[in-house]
C-alpha cells in the first residue's frame, strides 16, 4: 500500500539545547531506520509551511501571533517555559511540522497515498489553543483535523494518541466539539497531570485511559481493546489521525510504561482495521514523543511497516 513519508531538514535544525531529550537525533535516528530496504516504496515528500490561517483554526490568533513574533538571535536558545525552548530555526520547523500534517491529510484525501507518516519536530500534542508547552509550539494533530474539515468537508474526525504523556492540548482544542474525537492512553501520574477518565468532553467525545507506572503490553492491549477501540468504532470517523509517541517503550527514560515494538505494531493494526471499516483506510500518523533513540527508531519502523501493511 502506498504510504507517504513527510519530513524536512529543518527538523534537524530546531535546537533545544544541550542534553534536552527532544533533540534533533530523534528524527535523525528515525529516518535512518526508514532507509532499510523494506521501506524503499515509501513516497518521500518534503513538509511544506503551514499557512497562518490553518494555525489559527486550531489556536487563538493571540497565540499564533505571539509565536510568530518571537525572535531568537543566531546561536541563542530561548525558553518558552521550563521544558520548551526555541532557536532561530524553531518557528520554521514548527510551521513545517504542522504543514507536514496538513500535507499528509491532503495526500490521503487526494488518494495518491492511502496512509501517511510525518517525521517532524517539534511535536504537538501538548500545545493548547492558547499556550505552547511540553516541547510543543503548535498542535499538529488539531491543525490537521481542522484542515480536513475546512478543505475536505469532513465532519467526524478522530485523533488517537498512544504517547506516554496525555495530549492535554488536543483535548483542550477538541473537548467542546462533539464531532471531534480524542482517545488517549497515558501514564498516570506523569506530566502534564491531565487525562483522568472522568474528562469526557461535551459529548463523551474524549476517552482517557490512565495507566499506572509499570503497565506492560498485555494491560495496554486490554485497555485499548476494551476502551478506545470500541469508542472509536462507535464514533465512526471519516478520517483517523494518530498521535504516534513511542515514549511508552520500556527503554524510554522519561516515563515508566513497559511497551515493546510488538505492542506498537498491534495498536497500529487495530487502528487500521477501524480505518478500513469507516474511512476507506485513510490514516495520518504524526510523530510525537520518544526519547530513547534506538527504541524510538525501532518502534517507529514497525509502526510504518504496519501502515504499509507489511
């Protein structure tokens, strides 16, 4: 099956400072893994810049203007908060990260790719409507979803998230729109401290599955199989977007879930089955977290293999 890979060299120039876990090597290692012969048929594309109007569909005008007005001198790194830093290349990287998500939606809607994976940084799922945080400047998944609505006339759009951290930003943007679905499994307690099961949105369109530290693949699969997957099927999405964070891997240094590569294959295949049933297989996957470089690369590789139906 044709799968498009969107990335851009600017992702490697977004400098967060020495020893920061959200570093350029994340994309470097991932792309190296996708150079294996099995990935020869990937359709390799450059991520374009997201238009300001697309950013403002997901974020407040105030937030977008504030981000785009930031200026960083060459060689300097500027803090947004205690975790989030930018350099001279960061705003272009953030716009191309969101722009890759937009282009991925267009690829699957135009039909020249059945699925797409966006290997960009900074990630997005912590960025709220009016706030950058947690390494994230713009919410790539929300930008993609609202672009799908604006350009393609889709109504029911779902984002599912298996990053180890709760996507508080996506929930913030989606919670009051019954035609947007957000489903997340994540460690609790863990940053950012949101994502309780009772946070259900305006129309039960938010599904949160907090998992205790130490949770492994068997319990992860039970949670998804009995929680998010049935809710997603009941929602009947017209487009499925995946916030693909790989920091729930057992080797990741920032949290304590115990997933392995086989678990990421399993959840991807489960999601593809839902997409096949409700939205002609249209899936857009966006890189979120993952901070052990080798685990990130191997996990993303099996995820993309599953998208390719290999």
